[in-house]
C-alpha cells in the first residue's frame, strides 16, 4: 500500500476530501472537446484530485475497436464490433505506439488537462486493466469462455495489452500526473473473479508500479469476488460500490490500510428530489465514516447530465 498525502492530510472532520468524476459523451470524441470538457468540470471545485477520464475504448481503438455514444445515462460507450472473435485472434494483437493514433491523441489531451490543474492538486490518469480492455475487444459474454477454454491464447493477448499500456504509462512520466486511476471491471465475474488476482495480478502490478506513483487509486467496478486480493495492490486509495459488491466501506476500511472511497449512491433518474436525496445520502455516509481515512465520492461515475446543484449537494461538510 502506498501513502496518499493529498488525501490523508485532509482527513480531519473539518476538511473531508471529496471527488466526483463523469464521462463526456458528446465531447470526448475529439481532443479539443475532451480537454475543454474535463477542465470545465473540475475548475472551481475543491476536488481532492483531477481525474483524466477518456472513455474505455481509448487504449483499444488502434486495435480496431469501434464504439459510439448511444444514450447511456452514465455516458458509457456502446461497442459496435468484436476485434477478437475466437481465442486464436488474441495472438494477432500487436504492441501499439503510445504516441500514434488514438492513444497519441489522448496523450496530448492528458498533457493539456494536467497542465491546467491548480498547483498542489493531484492529477490521476485513468488506465483500464488489460483484462478490461480484453473484455471490450471480444465482448463481455465471450470473455468467460476464453478464460476457461482459450486461456493460453487469452494470456498472450493480455501480455500485448499490458505492454502497450505500459508504454503509454511511461509517456506520462514527463507530465504533471501524480498517479493512475486504475479501473478493473471483471473482479466479480463468477467465472473470472475467483482467480482474477492469481492470473492478472502481476499484469496490474506492472502497470501500477511503472512510474513509482504514490497516489494511485484502484477502482473495483461492480461485484468483487476476492476483496482481500486487492487490498495488497500498490495503491493509496481503494474505491468500490458498496451496494454492488456487498462490502461496506466500514468493513473495507478495517481491512485496507490506505484511504477508502465511495459512499454516495446516485439517485435514479426519476427521483422526485434528487438534490435533497443526495444531501441525505452524503450526510449518512459522512456519519458512518467519521474518523476514518476516507475520500467521499459517488459509488461510481456520475451521470453525465448531473447539474451543478446535484454535484454541489455532494460536497462534504463536517460530520455532525
């Protein structure tokens, strides 16, 4: 576990750190649009860090993945093709040049966003785990089958995806970036989850330790099959969804020695009074987590349509 001075120094009841993040589905398909939208979202808010969050396809579009925004409330892309149709296709992947193609465009955008962040505010770059990238290349329904019946071919593809991502992460060394926002989406799959860390842990560790960052954040998406495997990852902050995982922040905080994050489940779109409900949920989690090493955030990415009033309703105040 790594220390996170930007978060831990603010962990007193009077200055509880917080951060939210979102997608930019109408702006993120162009470099200038993504830069402008990311800066606009963060400026003027006292978030504990700025998150550079391109959509999940940014590391695999140069492998041939195609996606588009199809109206998802959270702004996530819909994949329109499968680059990997059968296990043998994993061996056709090639290591990418991080400065070329789509990755190069995102790298330039990251440089512009990081340069705009205020001095003293950490900047985290979103990186999707190799297996998450693999899922988006073959399809979520096919990945468990490849895991069971095409393991060696899948592992060959994961090695290529890891090396491509490692080269991209290395390029971040020259930027004012302070850590990775590392996202894993398969940790609760009933087929993959139980053996995830044994198979993929070394690949994840290679990326998380590449630049020696002290402020890495690990985001575990959805269900979690083996929580204890992830508390040993080289990260300062661990973020997860309590409801989807069945693991409370209190339980996680007792097992993880760093900063835990999450807490605010976003109201459904049809909620009658979303701002009042967000305040209620904010206050409830602050009361539960008082005195612990805690970063207040939403359970996952917030809806891209969330307005200033909803965002401001999540801003912490000292717990009563």
